């Protein structure tokens, strides 16, 4: 999931990013505010894509139970050598009937750190 997210970000493909989320998914913003549903998630992703640079994302853990999984990843966005954003994320994902995994809850800033690299 995290690699697919980074790939879509780096391609600047909003539709590919949106497709990684369930219709009623929730994104937790850095300030704790919740963006829910397709419109809220889309707005969050539009703002993310406005950031310069390339994203890297490295899975740190995955706990898989049935059609659900809890993931953590360390990610960053760098514009050259400049750190634009970065943190450790926590996500709840679910496998749909079509076999594809999608975010149910995405908390990109679950654990912030000074240098994400």
C-alpha cells in the first residue's frame, strides 16, 4: 500500500491516489482534524500533491487479520536535499471483494520526527 501511494504521489496522479481509499475512508490531518469520505480524502490528496518533491515510503510493520491489516510506514517528501514533510504513518486497510487493498483510516502523522530520512 505505501509503495503504491508513493508511486502515485510521484506520478502526480490524483485519481490513482483516490482509488487507494474506500469511499467512506478517513484521513487524520496533522492537526488532528478528520477528513472523511471521497470529497474529504480528495481534498487532502490535492493539498498533498501541491507539495514539491518526491516521496519515499518504507513499510515498518504489517499486522494482517482476515481482510484487514494495520500498517505503519516511515515516509518523507524531499525536494532535492530539502525535507518538505515526513513522519511515521499508521493505517488501517481492508481487502475488498475485488481483492484490492484500500485505506479505511490513514493517519499520515501518527508519529512525527525531526528528520524523516
